[in-house]
């Protein structure tokens, strides 16, 4: 079984033109180069390289054994992806299939000359060369999907996205490849690297941020546990409190002190709550932040609020929660002391006008 290089006559040839052809196609193991780069290396013009390559039959630089050698390489690579290209190249060398780490790009070029179908492709992300199954979406498409999920949830976990990519023989490395792809984004930020939680700072304002602003307009500061409970109605999977606190620390308008989250400056409820939320907020604020189900429904009805709209709000809005099964309360109200809701000065002013 010959290593790949020994099936490529051009690698051993002393003819200068053969060396130019080898460099262009990657027969020399360095991955191939365009006309301009090849010309720069050989001290000739781009056009002269094109003429030499066009006049050459690259197949004559391949021994009959080249086809079998390339087939072995394709099978070997396909069983070990997704993975960093340099890692697979090193394994080819260690397995004796190449005399040195042979660049993937050259192997793809040789396979194309031999009419072989290559079931993988090489991608570049933040200067990292990755080799992935051909059925995988482009990195741009994949990152777009991740951004959309982060836009909804504010943060995400690496493991969430492994099922978004088709299975591959070497899929054990999928999570690490996803980490490489995402960490190459300039706005990538870790929240808990060990557990895989992260966010993308450029995808704001996210739905989670909007919900946090609503909660802190009603109660400032707010305990991290209550903040998490308010997010739980819309976000899945839900980050643990420590991850959520890390997310808040990375927002320049939030601060974390102990288990409390503060918004600076205070947020005006009228600016962030929709009309239904604001009406319910005013009703509850005018009753020390807590009201029985029937009383709140009755007062909302007097404001002209339709029943489906009311239930939609109290079910999904982060500012309202159930208390003792028979009451609704504002987020931030201390259950052990229903008469003492925690509200911002701006929120108190709004309540005074109800």
C-alpha cells in the first residue's frame, strides 16, 4: 500500500513546469494555490502559470495506484469527521497513508481529477479549517439558525444544536466542532463554558432582554429566582440561576449584587409594557400588588379588556404570577408579605395615576 505522495509522479519530478502544476493542484501536499500565489512563489506571472497549467495534462502526473490511494484516503477521512482539518491530516500521516500531513484541499483536487465523489467539504471559520460532511449546511446558514434561537431565548447551550446537524460517522466530535464554529463569531460570549452556555452579543435586543426589562420596570431590584421564573414561561431550555446571573453581568444596564438584579437607570413601565400588561399592572399596583382571580377579572372587564386577552396576558406575561392558587400577584411581590410589593419609583408614579 503506497502512501499518497508515492503515487504522484510530479512530487518527484525535477521538471520546473511539473512543479508548478503540482503546486497549483496541491500534489505537493500543501493544498494547492491559485495562479497568482503560484506565480509569486515561482517568480513568474499569473498568466504564465495559467498557460503552463492549461497546457499540462495533470493526469499524466498520477500513477495508476493514485486512484486506490485516494479511495483509501476518502474512506479514512469520512470515518473521522467532523473534525479540524489539521487533526485529520495528522491522522493520515500517523496511519501511513501519507508521508507527511497532506492538506485536505490537495486531496479534494486530486479526487476531482480522478472523478471521485468527495462526501465532505472544507470550511474556514475564523482562520480555523474544518472538515465536515457534505450534507451539513453552510457555516453561514448554521450560525444564522443559532442566532435566531439566541434572539428568542437570550442565551443557548452548545448541546442544543447537535441534533440540528446530520449525523456523521465521527459525530462524537460534533459538539466540539459547533464550539469552534460559534466561538469564531466576534460577538460570541461564554456564560458557563463547562456546561456549554453562551450568548451572541450582537443579536440584541433579544426576546429575553425585552422580558427582563419588563420585569425590572415592575420590580427593581428583582431576585434572580423570580427573574428566572418570569423567563420560564417562554424560554426552553431554561438556564440555571448562575448562568442567568452571568448573562445579566454582561449587560451594561444591569448589575448583580448577591442574588438581586438591578436595572440602571430605572425603567419606565409605560415604555416597555404593552397596553394589556400596563392595565393589569396598574390594577395590581393599586391593590398592593396582589388581587384575587375573580376581583382582577372583574376590574379588567370594567376596563373593556376581553377575556381571551386577559388570560393571554396573565398566562404568558413575565410581570404577573399566581399566588396561593387563588390570587394573581406582580412579579417581585414578597409572598410572605403581600402588602409590600417591590416596585421602582417610576412604577409607583404610574400606579398613583390609576
